[in-house]
C-alpha cells in the first residue's frame, strides 16, 4: 500500500507570500494528482502529473519520480487560495483508484 | 452538463437501516469511484468501476455494495448501516481511457450520519 505524506499539515501565510506544499509517497506511481477542497467541501482537480512540471495561472506543480516527491507552489498568494490542498497518487496502469494524503490546510491572511 | 451529481446531500440513518447513495454523471465517463472522507483520515477509496458491468474493491469496501448497470450511474449501497459509516461520501468520475490517471471530477458529496 502506498503511503502518501503531505507537509505541512497546516500553513498560515500573509497575502502575497510564495507558498510551497510538499507530497512524498513510498511506492512508485504512474500519476499524481493535486486537488483543492474549498471551505464549503467541494473538491476540484488542479493538476495531474506523471513527470516534470505544470503551470496554471499562479499555481505550479512539480514531480520528481526518482525521489518520489511532488510540490505544489502558489505564487502571489491571495485569501481566495485558502483551502485544503490534497495530494493523491495512482499506482500501476491507472485502473486502480487513488490513494490520498491527509491534506494541507492553507489559510492566507489579508 | 450537470457534471457529477450526488443525492441526497444529507442523510441521517439509524443503526441497521439500509440506504443507497446515488451518483450520476452526464459526461460519458467510463471510470467512476466512491470515496469516504473522515476527519484526520483523508479520503479513502471504497469501490470503483472502469465501465458498465465492471466493479472492484478499494481500500475500505466492507459494509458497502456497488453495481454499474449503466455508464451514467454508480450507486453505493449500505446494507446495514453502522455508526462507523458516519462520514462524508464523494463520488468521482474520469474520462474514458484515463481511469484513475485522468482528471477527476467530483460530486458535491453526501454527509451521512448513522445514529
């Protein structure tokens, strides 16, 4: 079973700061997802990575397959970025389900 | 498109009662899955399906049944509810060919309390 660890568990920062959230996993994977869960509970997909780096607006996600590690960065953070960010990994060929980290609770203060 | 819909949004059951959580998607996605979310535990996979007529167990399948008779619907059945099944339940789907690797579309969730 893949163990997925996220750090930090909680993060409070000031508006405008550069944010980094980390995800490590124990067993080789075929893909990794970053998800965002809003305070109201809804979950949306931010990125799916199998290698390298992806960027969408102020969000950047990277993955190092050899080191079994991924990072999610937020540039110029804003209070609307306050949410729980969840890392999830996929083993094998993708026919199985996701294994999730416990999430990072991010609060951006004005 | 409505995306992924779940009903009901809230449900209170007594121990031993049965019920079905409904999940439907209108995106013609082959892959569908059910998760439960508990405080301090994160999301955990209950069951998943890679297409109509095909289902498989996830990490925490005990106490739950699923079936997939159509591409659109993936209901989750609790046969005899227990307090340990108090949780928030999310259904998700992904495009054909992507499976768990594809972008996941989540429903809004069902908050279930078992007394």
